[in-house]
C-alpha cells in the first residue's frame, strides 16, 4: 500500500523532529542556546524548507524551542509540568489504552501518597473531602445517575483526598483523565459502573470509608480502603 502525499509529508516531518531533537542532544544544547540558522539546518538535515518549518513549528508548539523575528530559534526553558499536562491530555483523548495506563499510574501514585496525605490533612482538607462526599451521595440518590456529574464528582473526590499530599504529578494525571472522560461522555460511551446503581452505591460506601479514615487520621486504614476502591471499581468500557 502506497502512502499519500500527506502521509509521506507527516512521516518526513516526524523524522525531522526526531533528528532535530537528536541534534540538540548530541550538541549538548541547553536552555537559551541558539539553534543553527534555517539555512544551516536545511544543509544539516537535507530536507525541504516546508518540512523543516513544520518540524520547528511543532517543537515550538510543545514549548521546547522559542523564536523571535530576526533572532532565529533558541532552546526554551522547558516547563516540565506544562509539557506533561499537554501531552497526557492529548494522548488520553486519542487512546482508551492510554487511559488504562493513566488509571494504573494514578492508582499507584495515590496509594503511595495517601499515608502522607492523611498525616498532613488539616481540618479544612477533611471538611472539603466530606463536602464532596455529600455531593456524591446526593448524586446517586436521584434515582437516575447523571453520568457527567457522577464522573466529575469521582475525580473531585480523588483530588480532595490528595490535596494534602501536594502532588503536582497527580493533579496533572487527574486533569488528563478528566479530559478523557469529558470527551467520552460527549461521544456517549457507556461504562458499567455509571449505569448500575448498586455499584454506584458500593463506590459511595468505599468513599465514605476513606473519608472517615482521614477524619480519624488513620493512614493505614485509608491506604487499605483506597487500594480496595481503586482496584475493584475501575470503570469497564462496554463499547
């Protein structure tokens, strides 16, 4: 099967991006260092001006390089958290397999962080957890689950219990998961958990157990309850 002109261009652009990154690595360029001029890069890479500009534009979009008229391109001071957030949100929307991996990563990070989160939790943090819990209870008692509200509250609860752990990585992962579920809900994908009141009620009980462990400042119990919750009630895609 032959590639279309667009597919060939995309492939060449991707390879050019990789070669530019390899050049940066080999030359040990760091933040503030100047890239070669466009003419020099054309000679080094042996590609067309259009392909080179597409590759540079992509790297600029990721925040890896900067440009100013008349000054060429420089290596940017990379905002790791921002780049990670942007990449994860795009990947999670495009692939359900990526979501599974994100959920697993979140589970491991939360379980590893919950001990510290419980010990550091202030009364204000605990009050916030119980506030989300109350909204969760109201949601499942309506008789007909609002999928978007339910998923939003599920993510809000996990963010609330991890607030005192002060993990920026967890915040980024939760943001990516939220982006995925928002897109999925709009596409009317269905998940077993959210269409089964019995499972929803069980999840609420697990949330309450976690919240009570925080209120008692009992990290061992919080960790056990969180582990049970994360690994028994993971959403199952039915589509």
